C-alpha cells in the first residue's frame, strides 16, 4: 500500500503530493504512514474483475480503470 491509495493524499504532480491530515509533502509511492485510510477504488471492490494491468470490468459489463475512485458508487463493496 502506498500514499496514492490513501483518503488523505492530494496529488500535486505525478510523483508527490500533499497529506491533507499531516499537512506535509509526501512521495506518492512511499509506504503508508499512521494517517493512512484506504480510499474506495474499483480495484478494492468485489464487483471489479481485472482483465489487464490497469483495466477491468465492473459487474462484468462496464469497462473501468482499476484506480478509479469509487466514492460515489452505490454498488461499491469492499473486497
């Protein structure tokens, strides 16, 4: 798990970002800290089936990105 999958990570560019909780600059690929809280993403959902490295299907119908944030999805269910 990395900061990139954290609820409090705010990206500033492709490599680093800002932690909304600690107010510090962090690298996106660094290991998580004590503020880590997993954000709902398609790759963490029971309805997601991966077909390629970054792509998959939701409920076997819609093609979606694995890293797509699912905070507004009514059907999201943690894996």
